[in-house]
C-alpha cells in the first residue's frame, strides 16, 4: 500500500506541476485576450481585475480595428508568405536532411558545418545584404523576397530536425526498396517519407510559426503598406504619442488564432514525432 500511495502522490504532484506550468504559459495569452475586450479606462487602471466584469466587456476594439485598418489584407499577406516559406523550407530541409542522414562523406560534413554556421548568424546581420541583393534582383517589396529570406533562416535548423528523424528510420528499408528496383529518390518518396510524417509535420509547424511571427525581414523588405504582414501591421499600431492598447491586443488575438489552428491540426503528428525513437526494439 505504501508503494501505491507513493505512486499516487507522485502522479498527483506531476499533474499539479503540469497544470501550474500550463497556467503560467497561457496567462499572457489570456491577459492579451482580456485586454482586447476591455475599455481603455479598465486597461489603464492601477488595480486591474483578474476576471473582467461582464458590464465592461465589449468588442468595439475588434470592430474599430477591422474598420480602420486592412487587417484582412495583413492576414492574407502573412498567410501567403507563411505557406511559401513553410513549403520551400520543408522541401529543402527534407532533401538535405535525408542526404546528411544517408550519405556520409567529407562533402556532407562540410555542408552540415555551413548549415550550422548559417544558423549561428543573426537575421540582423543578413537583412542589409538581403535588401541590396533583392533590390538588384528586382524582387524587393515582394512576398518572394520575404519567403526567400525566411527560408534561409529556417532551413538550417529544419534540416537537422529532419536528419534526426531520418536517422531513426532503419537503413534496411532503403536497401530493400533499392533491391526492388527503386532509386534513392523513389525510396525516399514511397518508403521513408510515410514513416517520417511526424518529422515533416513538426518541420512544417516550426517553419510556419517562424515565418508567421517574422517582423525583421517583413518590416525591412516590404516597403509598400499593401504588402505588410500581420506583425508589421501590429507594429504600425504603436503610436509615437498614444497607443490604443485594446486595439493592439485585438490585433494580437487575431494573429495567434491561425497559429493555434496549425498546431491543432498538426497535433497528432507532433505527438507521434515527440515519442518516435523513444523505444528501440
């Protein structure tokens, strides 16, 4: 009985700590959502209520935001750039990760080192060369420029993510497929990729999130207001003299909903990806 009691106590403690951590992580999002539905007088109060009163709740900030600013265009621009960056990054990372996992050579080691070096370089160091390069190429102030810039920062980390997943896939499957007449690319497409779907889902989720929240490249490379993304649009709501905090938080709420949707649909694959390789037969 002592062992059972200790096990129940440990389980209860873990559940309590998990709940506490969840509350701490979600509290900023809760506070952002609460701020978006409260009037300015309640937001600027020295003693704000943890739970808003029903009489103070209104959606005027969302109404004003949608009426005065092109929020739909911001969302569409962000969606276009996010999809482009995620697809390009995932394709490149999958091919590069498979190559690094299956083909061992000095060249592969050199490529891996270059990828790591690219991951170390901060975006602030690359944004000016990108600006000059894209202006010379004639694609400055286009979504293509931001997609390429985002992909250059996402691919290095995503490549090693995919490499780790491919390392868990037995090489015997590749060899068996080649015995049946498959080439390396055919074996990758029909045999390895179906097994590595959790890794692909995790890579897509990472790439989409990193691209969606990007402000540096979008703010620098997109010069026209009609091409702005959601982060750039939110930054424009911050005034030099006065800031409407409820409208700012309303824009923040609208910006996180697509991210929640991506992780909601990718959740089964992400859970499988986190547990893959945990047990070795």
